[in-house]
């Protein structure tokens, strides 16, 4: 959230991170490289309006005339399932759009196929999603899957919303690395840089002639990932910044 100038928002975010780290290190006795899925971090954001979307769904059965409407909030981290990826030929964009549009369901009274109309009541600042296959990397079962590639788009439009990808988190060699678009640091990057950067916090790098923990360098991500390759990075979590274009 380097683009957010609201200090209270950043303070709340930092408190969530501190709470998450404290719980996993003190209570679960975890060490770097031995922890559980990072997706659990997003549970700390379940009341944060920057991450939670508000929806309403409406059902009207043509057979029994049953009607139903409900309002609900999304999870801070939406799931991209393996089956949905397979259906969309590996396109993460099409899966994301599918979580926002109308869908075919069943009437709870007579189980007749019925369209569920979906409306976005309030869009969050970010849309975060997790590939459910990624945790299979830790179990060594990824080779059993049928789909061989995932396609990601840097930006796309849906209705009057624009989704701009700002981060890709990977799971590789028992730790997490990330691509992030745009960096700012008062010491290392005092001027905001809009380019893509890659960060590996476990490795030791050199900065201005001195060693520093973590390697951060300019690097653009791939947009098509080969899941059959053992050497290639594999995406785990995508974070999009969302802009709403209000029509006149």
C-alpha cells in the first residue's frame, strides 16, 4: 500500500502484520521457511474496507416463483480454484471476472437451475486472490495436475472498474518471494519508482557497498507460467489495485 497517504490506514495495516507475526512465532513456534501458508495473514484484514468487497445477490425462480435476496461481504482473499482455472484455460483474469458476475445456481425450493444476479455494492481498493493449487507445492503433488500453464494479465477492465496488478507473491524453495510494482523507501528508494521490482527477503545482497538482508532489484514478471517446470517461479497470490470509473 505504498501509494496510500493515509497514515491511519498504514498504521492499521502494520498492526495486522505485527499481530500475525507475533502469533505465528510465539504461539506456533515457527521459524522462517517452516511456516504455514501466508494466505492466513489475510484473515487479519477481514474488517478492513481496503480489502473487503460488498455484494448483493438476487434469485427469482421462474417455476415456483420463489425469490431471495441477500447482502454479504467477501473474504479479504478470494480463491482461484484449480477447477475454475481449468475451465478458463488457465486465464486468471477470466476466473476473477467470474467471481464478480452473475452465475447459474439452483432454486433452494425446487432445485431448478436459476440465474443468480450479482451486484457490486461497494468495491474495495484492492482485489486479492490466491491460487489454491499453490499449497500443493509443499506436498509435492503438483505433477498430478492436468493444467500446465497459468496466464496472468497486468491489467484488465470489468464493467466500470480497472484492475491493475501491483504484486505477485510466489512460493519457492520453502520461502516467499514477490514481484511488486513501484517501490518507495526513505533510505534506499527516496523517490517513488513506478517500475516492477523483485524482492527476495531471505537472501543477502549488497547495497551501497554494504551487505543487507534481502535482495531488491528492477525486474519485470512473466505473464505466462509453466507449471511443469521445476525451475520457474509459480504464482501463489495476486494483488490488484482497483479503480472505479463513475459514468455520467
